[in-house]
C-alpha cells in the first residue's frame, strides 16, 4: 500500500466514523462553531505529509494535547454532544498500528 493510499484510508475512516456524524449534528442544529472546527480539523489532518503524522495528530487530539482540542471538548460537553472521537479510539489504534504504518 502506498503512502497516499494509507492517508486516504485514514481520512475515510475518520470521516465516516468521527467527522460525518459531527457535521450532520452541526447541520441539523445550525451550529457554525462545530462545523468550522470539524472542517478545520479535517483540513489540518489532510495537510500531514505521512500517514504516521496523521495518526500522531489524531492521537494528540483525542488525548487533549492541544489547546484547541481542550476548548472544543469543553464546548461539546456543555452541549451534551458525544464527540465520537473516543468511541473509535481503540478501533483506530488497532487498525492504524505500527505494523500497518510500516507495511
């Protein structure tokens, strides 16, 4: 599998399992902040030049290692929204592990 194919697989996984549900919620509730943050996050992930950097960036988000992810989580929690990020954390780690990254 090429590096580009790996990156595409990661993006597809995250879009279907994390971002799409959040964007649907934002659309249904006319929440521009969620829409903006999710689109910015997808854009930032796409900018990563390797699959490994994409995985690291996503892991940093779910571990709340960035100031923006901390404040966004607080905003989502105030609204009572399940972020979906943690829901797929284990599946993401199993699927995009070291063996997969090195293949």
